[in-house]
C-alpha cells in the first residue's frame, strides 16, 4: 500500500492527468481485484467521479484512497480470465449460436429440443451467496 500511495502521489505531483490514473484504477479494480472484493470497483469509480466533480487538487486524496484500497484488497483475476476465454471463443467462432444448455426454455417444445437441459437456476438450487436465507 505504501508503494501504491507513493507512486500515485508522484504521478499527480509530476503532472499526470488525474483521469488517466482513475481509468487505470478502474481497470485494476475489475481485472486484478475482481470479485475478491466487489467494493473495489466502487472505490475506483468513485475516485473518477470525484476528479470530475471536484477536480484537483482536492480529488488527489480521493485518488490516493482508491489506490491504497486496491493495494490492500484481496486479488482475483477469475473474471478477467473468464472474460478473455469468452472473447477467444467469440473470435474463433464469431457466428456460433448460443449453446442449447444455456438457452431459455419457455415452452415444452423448446425443452424437448434440449433448450436449458442441465441448467441449474442457482437461487432455486440452494445457492445463497448474496441472498438472504
């Protein structure tokens, strides 16, 4: 966290565009912290909003707060890796249809064709993360 605070302060003091820094913080919050701490993205977006709303030099401390928050946050690149894998699949087969097992099956005919076969609706299957049980 000390390093993050030091370098973000050096960047600001050196004249770096604050919105460039906040854009990088937003990307870092999603790419490197991800779902390990979903509030990280809120912190980064709030820093960007502060730059827009109050400007510099007042927003400097908000940028510093976001940088330190992200440095201390637990890290997970699972979303980034999953997104990249999905993008690779789209590039490899740009016109591939949506797989049957994840399609909605609102009719008996669609169910008969295999739409939604094996699909598990998490809330109905006991998955309670983020839900009040």
